[in-house]
C-alpha cells in the first residue's frame, strides 16, 4: 500500500466517506433529536398553558356553561385542537368538534380540587387550585375597605424602605409585600391579617367540617386560621398528623365543591384529530435502510475515486517513464500534455525542464569543444616553438618570447573567464564598490583599445561624462566594459565605429557600448548573455571568442545590483546597455 498512490487514494476516500456518513448520521440524529425535544417541550408548555387556563376557569365558576370562548381562545393561541368532555364522554366544549374521533384516554383531568402536578401547574399542598376561593371571596365593600388599609400601609412601608407593592389573592384580599419585613411591623400591617366577616363565616364552616371529621376519629378539636394554619385543643398538636391532614383536605374539598365546576376530561390533540407526537424511535427497518444508503454511498465513493485516481495516475506514470528515460541518458524525453489542470501544468514544467536540460547539455558540449579549441591553438603554438628551440631549429630571441607570451596571456584570459563564471555559479562573485571618477576609467578604456581599433580600421569614441562621480568596483566595471568593447571591435568591419558613453539618470548610472557591426538576429538577441553561446559558430579566433565574455558581463553588473541588456538588428549594429545604482549597491 505504501508504494501505490492509487490504493492510498481509494483507501483515503473510503475513510473520508465513512467519516462523512458517520458525521452526517450523528449530526442528523442530534438535529432531529433536538428538534423533537424542542417540539415536545413546546407541546408540553402548550398543554400546561391550556390546562392551567381551564383549571383557573373551573376554580372560579360553579359549572362549565360559559367555557366555549375560553376553549376557542386557547386553541387559537396554541394551534392545537382542544376538547372538554364529561367523564361519561358528553361534549362540554370543543375548538373543532367535527374533525375526528378523540383518543381513548384524555390528556389530563381538569379538577380544581385535585390538581395534576405533572404539567407544572401550581397548586397547594392539598392539590387544590389556588384560584378556588369559593366562600372566601370578598364582597366589594370588604374588598374596598381592605384596599384602603393596604394603600395606607404601602405608603408607610415605602417611606421606610422605598420599595413595596400590593398583591391581590384570588379571593380579592390585598396584601402588602416588601423586601424589608421590619417596615411592615412599623406600619401596623397586622390590620390586613384579621379576617373579615365573610372570611370568619367561611372559617367557622371549615372548622365545623374538620372537627366533625376529627370527632369521628376520636381526635382533638382544631381551629383554622385565615392563613389555613391550625391551633389544637387536646393531646394532638401537629398539623402534619396523617388523620389531621386527611380531615383538613376532605373538609376543604367539601366546602369548595359547590363553588367550582365538576371534574372534566381534557383532550389536547393536533388539528385534524391526530394525537401529539410522543417521541422519536429509530426502528429496525429504518436502521436497515440507513445502512443500505450508507453502503451505496461508500461503494459509489470508492468507484468514483478509483476512476478519478486512474486518470490521475496515468499521466504520473508517463512522467515517471520520461524521467527514467532522461536518467538513462535520453535528453529529448517529453510527455504529452492534455488539459489545463495541475497535472498538465506539471507536465509542461517537466517538458520545459527537459528542454532546458537538453539545451544545457548542448551548451556544455559546445563549451567543451570551444574551450578545447581555444586551449589547443595557443598550446600547440607554444609547444611547437619550444620543440623547435629544443631541436635547435630556432633560437629563443625576443620576437619568439613575445609570441609565446601572447599565447600564454590568451590562455590566462580563458582560465580567468572560467574562474569568474565558477565564482558566479557558487554565489561567491563579489564586488568592492568605492567612489571613483568614471571619466578616468573611460580614459583608461580608450587608451587600452585605441591601438587595436586603429589596427582594425575602426573609429573608437569614448566621450567624458558630465557627472562622473559614481560608486562602483573599478576593476570589475573595467572588466565588464573591456569585454563589451573587445566584442564590439571583433564584430565590427573595417570602416565602422565603436562608441562608449556614460550618463547619470536619476539615481542610476548608464553605460552604453554601440557598434556599427553586422548585428544580431532578433531571435538571437535574448541569448547573447548565455554562456558558451556565440552568434558566429566559427572556431576562428579572428571571428569569435570563447563565448564567455558577455555572460561574465551580466554577472558583474548583477553583482553591482544592476542589469545588462542588448538591442540589435542584422546589418545595423548592436548596443549593449549596463545600468546599475550610482551609489553603493543594496546589501
């Protein structure tokens, strides 16, 4: 598997597909579960709202005769179907009575004397609805009297604590509330705690009912207070005694029964008669279907990835074969390019690399031939004359020494050129810029090439610069200009001219060497600075050098932080331009 990209791609795609399916299934399950939980929570809240509203109605009315408007109102607010029936199944009220049959069991029993705590509806410990005031409901006169007392107490409380409010119970009794209980004692809030005549009558009736129950059970008599607390006369003094609790609860229900509506069955369903959703289950059939879909997705992923991978691997195999052929020595290895994707760009880059390698190999071969030719001629001359002197056929006079020295100097130039290019390749070609007078350098250049130009029948023009103060390496700059002038003199026919000019252009200095020679073909201009390249392929020393001079010029100028360019046309001469900063080059 480590050696096959195809197998790895298929394995990775399968793993990604499995992870994607698992993640999607998990996310779908979580999302569905969350949606169901929210829906169930909303259903629960709506059921509680409907139940609490109808419970409050039942606690405040002796029957269900006017409940229709309340049922329709809650149905509109919750979007549910609300139906109220007697325990015998007789319809009391319904928001949509003709929409279908009701479920077998009611959602909840609406009984203000037995509140169902399962829907979160508040109730008292005896499960009686707080809204069931019954005989404790105050008439308007008593309510007005207590309201005036409560307002007086509230003003007093606010004068002490600044905070307070009035709360009214279901019976209509007001009560002052404040976070500062000491202010209630200061303001004589006890006046609000005494029962009114109506409440005393109701409490007396409740005491009678409770004591009748306790008497039947041989218990102590008890007296109820307004807050439904008790005082006892006898050995039993605990309100938590089971018999006391039972008697109190039954007495409360007996007292309130005439004032509340009878128990009714409440059905809460979706519109159309369907019961509300009870939950979400993933059945075996659904699991099998999900597994089948996951398997199909996995197979399709592997097949599609395999086909795509084969198309991807095929050009890679072609590239590998071409690279192996190149390694075996075939310099012309190429691959066919199709499309515009990354593989196609890789193939084009490979072909470009192969072409550059082929050109470099050709240049290397040409260089070896050129260097061998350049070295062979002076070495043969030196060897021939030395052998003649050794054999006594000639003698070592001044003329022969001068000729041998000229050949040795030529050899030295070739070696120096090769060394400079080696330094450039290694990134070790350094320049040492310093402030110089460019006119002095140009004068030396003119003096050095004047004799050769005159010998070749050429006019050499080297005018001075207007602003000659520049910063450059005088040795390397002279070397670059020497190479350009030598090249121009060599390629300019008798009667022509060579001009060397220099000028300042802003922060740059520009040197140009222009000749009136045979020129260079347009297609060849871009190659003039390439190593070992010569427009004239002749090996004659009279018509061409080693092909290294212009490459050295470009490296020397780039070492100064500048550029070297050429302009030429066949029969119209050539202009070489050197451009670099007039100040110190950037480090």
